[in-house]
C-alpha cells in the first residue's frame, strides 16, 4: 500500500484533477486546503516581508490531496494523467506528487 500525496498549486484544476483520480482507479481521496511555506513566511513573519515582491505571481494557496492505494499500476496511470491535466508536473509551480509506503491502514476501500 502507498499514500499518494499531491500538492496542487493551481486550484482551478481541482475538478479535472479529481476526475483524473477516478480515471486512474483511485477510489477515494481527502482534500485539504494548504499554504506554501514561502507565502506564509512572506505574509505572516515580519522578518521576511521584503520577499513580497519576489512572491508576486505565485499562487498563495493550494490543495493537498491524500489517498491510500494498494495498486502501483494506478499510481503510474495517475501520474500520466495528472501530467497531462496540469501541463507537465516537472514545470515549476504546477504541483508536487509523491508516494509514501503505508505499513498499516484500516477503514478505506482500496
């Protein structure tokens, strides 16, 4: 089993991203509102206030999507579809996708 973590920087793509999850065979996910460290430091910590100009154009908020899956094949399908939907995950500012091994899980449909 693996935990798929996807930090989507372009919130306007959320609906299409969730469609990609379904298309890839991911049965469920949890969506969290999230904020990047750079934005938080720039706007909440006075010491870093001078970075506001540097942060212009960056999206202040994002969505973090968590899902536990048993099938490695669906991870590869999801990556391929997300790459297409988001315009290339290797492009800066698109998002971050990674997996973490899960040793134990209960209460989900894999």
